[in-house]
């Protein structure tokens, strides 16, 4: 064997000796992975139980008629509760049970706060009942018994309230009106969900019919009201009439 071949073999043997076996690499990888997982679990455990990441303040936004005390009462999150233990979706659902709340969002704000954002219902119609004046919102929900805001139109229908088809249709018609006409509406008369009329503050009447083709009816009614007359019928918007 030549000296050159001997030196080559020696170098190869040394390199082979330095290279770790596949088994040792796998063992090292397993231990490293276990250490990372253990560290993450420890961090999560600290965050889950640590008083440093617990609820100290609760901010409530969007309130009008609803009070902060009403929100906190149904929110049911105690001061000192770790933030990660607060189920924000469940908390929002609890606050949403307030009759005036149309939507609620609960957010964690680290290190130690919760923020509750409430969107309240707004009256677009009202109706009179034996127990008082009821407010109805844009979804047709009867949400409060109290005097409505000034200039809110009155709803006249047989069975007003949440889930009533005529009530829902009346709201949809009101929402479809051009602003210039809507401010003139004193009452919405809904004999059914397909027979709706609007009584204006000057006594004129707009016969709307059903909610179908409301966009077309809204385009027709504004110029139609510039004509003399008492009753303006847009139930068939392609053939409107004035009497």
C-alpha cells in the first residue's frame, strides 16, 4: 500500500469517527423538541394562572340608554380572572341578552383589560299598547316600552311586535324611502305585509303596497309628490296614480 493511499484512508476514518450516528441525532432532536414543548406549556400555564395577566379594568363602549352597571351585571366576569380564562364569545352572548343590545363584542386587551363594545337598538317606529308606548328597531324588534325619539313615525297594524310580518314589512318600507320623504312620514299603516300605506305630516297618503320593487317605488314617489293631490299610489310603480 502506498503512503498516499494510507493517508487518504486515515482521513476517511477520522471523518467517520467525528460524524454522529443517525440514532444519536434522532435522540438529540427528540430531547430538543421535548424541551421546546415543555417551555411552551410552562409559558401557557403561567399566562393561564398568572395574576399579572388578570382582569383589572373593564372598558365599556357604545352605551346610550344601556347603563354600565347593566352590562357588567350580565357580563359576569370578576376582577382578577385570568384573561385567558375569559370566554369572550360566551361573555358577548350574555351581554347580547340585554333587550337594547343589537350586537356585542368582547375583546382581551393585554396585559389586564377587557373591552366590551355594545351597539344599541334605535327606534325607527313606535306603537301604542295597553302597557305603554313600544319602540321598534330597524329589524322589526320590539325592544323597549318608553316614549320614542321625537319625530319617530307611528306604526298602525293589528298585531305589532317582534316576529310580526306586517311590522317587519313596515320597517322595510320606511327604510326604502328617500330621506326627503321619510322625514315627512307621520305614520305607517300596515293592514298586512302586502298592504302598506304612509301617512304624511300634511295629511297626504302614499299607497305603497308590498315591499316588492321598493327601490323603483322610492324613485317614483319623490317627483310624484310634487303634483297636487291627496293620495299617491305607487303600488304598481310603472303605473303610479294621483287622486
